[in-house]
C-alpha cells in the first residue's frame, strides 16, 4: 500500500474524486499539506472534479486545507460514511466517483454507500498522535482486513 503522495493518478479521468483529509493528506488534526500532495491534487484536477472531505468538525482548518490544495471543500453536518454527504456534490453527468482515504470504516464504507470506488492509501501518522487516534487506526486496520478480502 502506498501513501497518497506515491500514487500514480495519470489514468484517472472524468471522475468525481473525494479525498479524505486526516490520515490521507495530513496527519490527524493537522493542517499542513506537503508540496507533493498539492501536486498530486493538481494532477487530479486536470481531468477530474476534486473535493476534499473530513469528518472532523473543524471548518476553519478544513477550509484552510481546501485553499492550500485549491480544491472544493465538502463542509456538511453529515459525516462519512453517510451518503447524505453527496447532497453537496454536483454530479449532473453521473461521472464515476472515486473516494481516496486511509480508513475503511469511514472512507471505504462511504464509497460503498454511494456506489463509488475506494482507493485505500497508507495512513499519514505521527509518533505524537494521541493514544485514542492510534487505537482507532488499529481498529480500522483490523476491520479492513476482514472486509477487503
């Protein structure tokens, strides 16, 4: 499994792409996005419509990340995996949807709920992540091994 920054997105065209923030673009609760991740999103935006989405209720941080990567932010009271998040995505041409994230429990199930594809990426983590965050990651890793077979 590769990090978001290591993926080859050159063949993805004409999709709606929803990218998770925490663990995918940044470490949990952080707002710094690497230059490599910004370039990856720019490449995706050439041929796709790109949104970023976080389950963290941190609208200022989420908007900062959206501005940094120059993508649309899905600011909604709904959280992944609820398909109600899609109420905020314009898709009149019914383009295929790709969800990119680090967690099966939220991002993978969300992709399943909306009949989209899921690309699981290697999680961005820090040694200083809270114990609760590390526990959630371990739970998600266990669940994803069960359901991704």
